């Protein structure tokens, strides 16, 4: 059910969190934002002050996870739109016929709610309690920002990451489309510098990825770590892993019927980006943030950074990646074939 259709309850019990948010904004370190003017650094991560900080505080103070919840998490522009459609189509494959599937008429971001940033729509997050189990959520929050009670509940996370060079380019394009009109467009050298310094909404990128990576090594049955590049290269292998992780593995019969391929086709970039709802529809995240669905679909390719970054820019990002991930066992970009991240 779309978050916007859920009943809105009273916001009185959230007033303390809202008050805390207004106080915190005045005291936290400030950085330059990509869409608005400022981001603030809260518990090591940069958050915009118009929605994300409030969303994170609401989750920290009020979100009660259930063991059956599955949270799709990612840094911005790593594949949330794609994974969200795949998870929704997989989880609901007994309910909907593919030819009349809700995804054909509903933008992927309306399939299940974003926990942070956008969910509260100006009042509360209590309406999440009304969702039946198993609940699916999406989030851009770093794992460390979730209260300990969330992992302790036994819920699961699906995490997707992507080559940071493609993330930078994708995010730069996206944020300029949403950038507030009073501000001049963000140039690529500016975005690049901020990204390398880690000053990027929900970032630093590398800390975000490492938090989930390390936790996925400790709790492999609770955190599934995916890579955009692996998904592009072997989508059916990874969709089957995803279904199994979600506790709904494809049966032999479903595989023989070609259901895996049909879901992949439904959720493909080519299919979703050409649907009327994704060409002309809008997504109302909050009063300040209304996004045209088409902005979530740009190229959907690996390596578009080559069209934008100089050799020097590429080398610096690769160097930072190498330094940050050293000793973690994680490499970004496609995994070597037959040795895909942690799944064998
Ligand atoms: P979000 O953080 O705003 O939710 P997210 O969906 O994670 O964005 O990432 C958007 C990227 O995924 C875009 O990449 P690009 O800018 O390099 O093109 C978008 O095109 C790509 N994308 C969206 N849908 C799909 C899909 N079905 N398959 C593959 N890539 C997709």
C-alpha cells in the first residue's frame, strides 16, 4: 500500500522528536548540500535538514521493527528503484498476475514506504504499525544510524552497492534536477570534491557501504549484500538469491515456467522507464520534495562515469576506495565471476 494512502494519526507523541531535531540543527557541523543549501553531520553521516535528519530521528525514537520486516537499504543512486520493484514483484508473486501487475500502473517508489526522509509526510510514522506483516521498507540510512533494536528484532536487510564513480555521476545528475531554484546548478568538479570528502547526503559513501558489508559478514542470514554490477551481469542468479533470502525461494516449477525471467523483464530498466506512470507520474515524498518518476530512470548502465570523469578524477576515487576498503575483503564494481561477493 502506498505510504500516502495510510491513515495519518496524531503527531503529539512525535513533538519531542521534532523539538530535538530543531535544536540539533543549530548545533551540528554543517556542510554544503547537493540539493539544498546545507547538510548537517549527525552521528558521522551527512543528512539534509529539510527531511532526512527528521526521518532518522523519528526512526531512532519511534520505529519498532518486527522479525518479519525486510528493509531494502542503499546509498543514493545504487539501485533502490530496481531492487524495490524486484522485491515487491517477488514477494507478491502469488497475488498479482504479471500482465495486470500494479508495477505497470504504480511508480516503484509507491510499492512500499521509505522509512526515513519521506515517510512522515508532516505528521507521524505510527501508521507503519498498521501495515500487515511481512512489511517491506526502503531506506538510505547507514546501518549505524538505525537503533540497535532494529537488528535485534531479527529483521532482515537487503543492501545494494555500486561503483562509487557511477554513483557520483548518477547522483550529480539527479540532484541537479531536484536542486532548489534559488541555488546555481552544482558543477561536476564541486560535486566530485564534496563526494571525495564524504560530504554527500547519507554519506560518506564508503562508510555507508562498509557498515553494511561488515555486518553482512557477521550476520549473513540477516543482511544480503548485493552489487548493482553483479545484478546487471547475472540478474537471474541474484534474483534467485534474493527470493531465497526473503524466505520465498522460486520453486523448480516456477523456474521451469520462466517466472524468474518474467519478473526480471517486468522490472527491467527498459520496461519500467517506458511505462506511462514512470514517464509522466510524480512521487510526493514530502511537502518540500515532489519528484517526477522519470528522474529515477536515467541510463541504467555500468561505467557512464567514463563519459564524465578525467583520468585524474577516476584515479583519486579509486585510491580513496582502495584505502577505505583495505582489509575489509570488499571490492567495488563487478565481483570476479564464480566468486561473487560473499554468496558462494
Ligand atoms: P534513488 O537513490 O534516488 O532511489 P536509485 O534507484 O538507487 O535512486 O538509483 C538510480 C539509478 O538506477 C539510475 O542510474 P543512472 O543515473 O546511472 O542511470 C537509474 O537509471 C538506475 N535504474 C533505475 N531503474 C533501474 C532498473 N530497473 N534497472 C537498472 N537500473 C535502474
